[in-house]
């Protein structure tokens, strides 16, 4: 992968937060701050909830069971994972994989996510699950009402879809997930 100015800007952004303790998650046993990975010039960014156990151990987003399903869905939608950027609302693993508290997601959004988005400048953010969507738009919303529909926000569109963990529990939803990924890809071009 060719390193770009945006890669350097992201690296510089992350350096002060390698041992972040700005919210309670920094004190609750996380091993690694999982900033995100992928193409810093991506027009399509995937936003999840937070790192799981494997992600926390390896420092990479979406590499566990949910990540494997996401990879299959991306391949089915003809999206190369190396062409997109993948991150989460919170960069540290919540204990027992619980949903991030508002203080945690709000803090991480303000000190890191907003700056990541400003550097990467994606055209489309595909939110994976309700927690990611609500964390990004900062209000309660029913995923069933907006899934697969583009929402305009600031300088980008949001395309809400299912979290891969949900699809693991509800395998019949895989076709909907892949269809949503195709919509996201189409609008990111």
C-alpha cells in the first residue's frame, strides 16, 4: 500500500492516544487502542461499535467472527477491504463487549473520530449497527426505519446497515447486508 499524506496525518493524530485514558474505557482492562485501518484516501468508511476481544489483542478492527463475516459480505459486494477504511465509535474494548456508554462514545468521537473523518474525508460512512449510527448522529433512532437509506450529514452520507454480529445471529439478513454495502459503494464512487 502506498503511504499518503493522510496516512501521516492519521499516524500523528493517533500518537498521543496510544495509551489513552480520556474516558473510563482506558482504565477497564483494554490491551490496545484500536484506531482503525485501511485506505486513508477511501471514499467509503465503515464504522462499527467498538473492538471485541480479538481486535483488542491484535489492534485491528473487525478481525474476529464479525470481521470474517464482514469480509465475506464485502467480497460479495465486490468491495476490496484494502480500498476502504474501517474504524469504530470507540477505540477501546468495552468490558464483556457491552455497548459503549455515552460518555465513552462521546469522548472518543470528539477526540478521535471527528478528526479521523476530517482527515479521510469519506463520501459515505456505512454504519454497522444501531450503536454506531446513534453514536455518529448523537440521537436515538430505530435502525429498521433507516437501514439501507442514505442520510445526509455534514460533508458525507451515512448508509446504516446491520452489524455483522447481528447477521451472525440472523443469517437470513446477509442478503440485506450485501445489498446495503453495494448501495454504499455506489454512492462512494
